């Protein structure tokens, strides 16, 4: 098997700076390049392929009966084994940190995911570690000897104190969903919830909202509304209530058709809100939410007078078409769906206390209160530690412009301790939309999530991950001074992502497209001039103990050559979809695999990508197929002019809008048709 080599990561400098990423292999593995080369285009509905014979390919007469010569078959087997090794690399998905009774010690729990390629399944595991800090600039992680596989678990959510663990199991077909409550040494409670109460529980990361209350006696969550009863008819017409179906020839009518939420949400039509009492095992649906709302991202409001009373959630209205007609139109990658924050009373509250004081008109048909009235977008609600402020993100630029994703903004509102909610609540802009950032300056917020507890001990500083040009960085945001600071290293071209907070310290991962994620532990020091400096410590992790071949890959010295014997290695031009998405400098198993085979990789963030300010993003609508194509060609011309690639050895790879761009490049530019060596184009 060919050895694995690392690749160089270089951000191109020029007018295209920060928008292009060139990955160059450390050495060219000519034996690993498949022969003969082929050209193909594919789509969801059709596919076509035609081969271009390379100069040194085997003739048809020399080919064995099965069409593959032994040397090529051996290469394919080697590449297949190599691909399996890359795919099987475990990746840390989430992490939680809990306080310990011992000074300078805390406990961490990691959720690790691993793909089993041969079994065609994904495995979920938990891994624990004891964190010891002998001094401010020293940290030691003592890992459990083995991970624990959470077989059949949709997700796991520890309680805020770390004393309990919720395991969610969504069963197939019509089987009940199961909630397991685990203590430190045993299963405390197992709650089976039949389909008549609700369907599968949402664990998708968007509608998903699983929240423990403050004394850890109840859990609020989002699940699919139970199926509605459908009319049944026999040969005489409508079947009377009480008669058995087996007594007559019958069929079930479908009733009113109801739209689902589209891509990846097949049969997901009505996310609804539920609360389970852990001690009793009773599950109650939250009443008073309009049927037009799909709910998600629920959190418990701070306790009032010693009791957990209110739930705050995000509601997406299905009535957003012309004349308020029901139009869901899908929500995956679509942040331009109008949404708002709502508050509602916990269903376990007694009727006598089930009242909210609300100044302003109320909807006669609902008791859920809109907290962001007149605001087109509000999601990811988070309460400040003192309970006096509610902070949320907004994609109002996307809603108002129609772009499926755009620059986000951060806002806060005051939370009344007396439960009196005002319709004209004052919404404060903490981080506004950045239109045109100066070079090297903060480009605006682009977040896909916020930690459940993102706060430092000062109670006003949030730690978040956000896109900054072609990288992901870690930011601190003060919700009162509105100051935004980049706290991951400024000089790093790697992408950083915050996993959890350990008091005022940060647990994070960083990676490049070809370097797997590594754990970092960050702490800050305050200088004489009150300037805060963040320092980052390396953390060894059992998830990163790769085989000897992978160790050689990550430790070998980076090579800056992109030529072998004076000939440029083949280049794969990789285009992201969206179009309002971004290619980041974060780890990608597929890119690392291609780089290991010896290909140069060019990733282009054309104008319209996230991470460069709202003005650049909004410049693309109306110019699609022209401006983005021109940007990609400018990047390609640049690397060719610099001698980093050959025009005769270029591949184009893209999905969704990237596939759309691929066909435009092939159709518009003769350059990509005049390939003498390798040309491999894929769009899907």
C-alpha cells in the first residue's frame, strides 16, 4: 500500500487573498493515480460517462477478460483500503464539562462519531476524561481506557450538573420512542412513549431542542406531532365508529395533505413541544401553540419565585406564502424562513398559576406569546447567567433579501423577573450585520450553533464559533459593550471550533482540510494594560491515536513543491454549493484522501460566499452563472500563471450549486475542454 503523505495548506495572496485555498501534496504518488482517466457527469436522475485514454494506458488487446489488468486492480484495492482508513477516522462531535468537588479539577464527556464503511452505519460513542490543572499554563487530561458505544441512541444530553444523562432512542416503524435517564452507576428511569403521544424526537441540530430544567426534574423537548386520525370507509361509505376493520372491506382515506419540511425532513411535518416529568414518567404536550407554528430550540426560562414556569422556543410559521398561504418549501440550509421567539407556560403548572401578564393584544386562538414581535427572524435563544437578559441570533438579512443564508446579527432583550412581558419589548443590537469589512477586520457573524452554556464567569461575555473569510474562528462577544474579539490565533490558517467551556477556559478543536482535528485547551491572562491574551495548550487524545501510516501522514515535513520532475501534478478544482455557503480550512476526509493520492486541490470561495461581509454576499443574486464563474476562473488562472497547476491537468468537482457551476465552466470555457491529460468532472 502506498504511504500517506501530508499536504501543504497555502492561502493565495493577491486580489483573491482569503478566498482561495490551495492544497499541495507532499509527494506525488504516481502509482496511486487511476488509469485510464475518465470524464463523467452525473445527476440525480441520469448519468453519462465517456473515457479519454491516457497515453500510457493499456490497449484493449492487452486487457484481461474482466477489463482490468492486475496492476490497476492492485492499485484500486490499495486505494479502497486507504479510503476506508480515512472514512473510519473518529471525529469529536460534541463535548460537555462538569465541575468537580476537587479543586482545579473537572470532568469532560465527549461524543465521538465513527463511520463504519463496510457495515454502512454510523457509530456513536462517549469518551470521558478527568481534567487536572496544576497551574494556569498546564493542563492534564486523564482519559478513560475505552469509549462506550451508544448503540441505537439518537443523541445523549447530560444534565447541567453532570449527575444524570438522558439517552434518546427513536425506534423504527410504529415502535415507541424511549427516554432513558442514567445516574452515575445505573439506569434510573426508562420511559416508553407511544406513537399516540408523539412520533420521533428531533435530534437534527436545528429543530432539535432538549433542555433540562434548573432542578433537573423535568426535560422539555421537540418531537413530531402524533398522526391524526384518518377517515375510514367501507363498501357502503363512511365506516361507523366502533365497528372493526376486519368486519368489512375498508381503506383509509388520507385526509388533508400536509407538507413536510423538505430535504432530510421527509415525513417531518409538525415539530411540537413536549415536557416529561422524570420522577413520574408522565409526558405532556404543551398546549396553546398555534397549529401554523413548527417549534424548536426550546430552553427553560430562569426560575421565578422558586419554580420553573416558562419555556422559550423558536416558532417557524408555515403561513409565509402569498396571502399567508401555507408554504414550508424546505428548511435545510434555508435560514431565510421567518421565525420568532415565543414564551409559554410549563404544562405541569397548576391551572391557578398558569397565567402570564402580557401588556398588549393577544392572539385569541393561542396562549404562546411572541417575544420578538415585528422582528422577521430570531433563533438560538440563550439566557444570561443572572437571568436578566435573553440573547438570540437573527438572520433577518436572509429573510428580507431572500438569500437562503446571509450575515447574521446578535441581539438581546431584558427579561422581566415578574413575568410581565411587553409587546413593544426593546430589542438591542449587540452585533449588527457587517456590510463591507475592511481587510483583516471582523466580517460579521456566521454561526451554525451556540453552546447551551456559552458564558464566561463575568456573566456578559459569550464564546462562539464563526466563519471569518475562509476559516472558522473563536470569538468573544460582550453583550453590553458590544465588543467582538477574535481569541483563536490570528496567524493561524487552521479552522477552530469551540466544544465547551471549563469555567473561564475553553476546550476547542482545530484542523485543516488534510489535518484531522486536534484538541486545544485555551486560557487567558490579563496584561498590565488590561489587554486580555489567550494562550492555547496541546491536548493528547485517544481519538487521535492513528495507525502508523496516519501518524506518518501528520508528522512528515510539509513539501512546498507542486511539481514532479518539472511536471505539475493534477489539480482538482473544488466548488462549494449554496451558493451562500463556504469552503472552510477545516478537516475533510474526502479532501485528505484526494491529497494523499497526489492531487493538488484548489478551493474557491467566490463572491456570494459566507464570511466576507453582506455586501459581497448580496452581489451574487442576479449574477449567478456569470460572476461566480468569473471568480472561479480568476482563481484558476492565478495558480496556472504561478506555475502551480497545468491547464491540461484540471478536474472540477462540485455538488448542488457547485455542480451547477461545474456545468457552466464546462459549457462556457473552452479551456476545460482542451485537456490533454486528466479531466474528471462531477456534478450532482
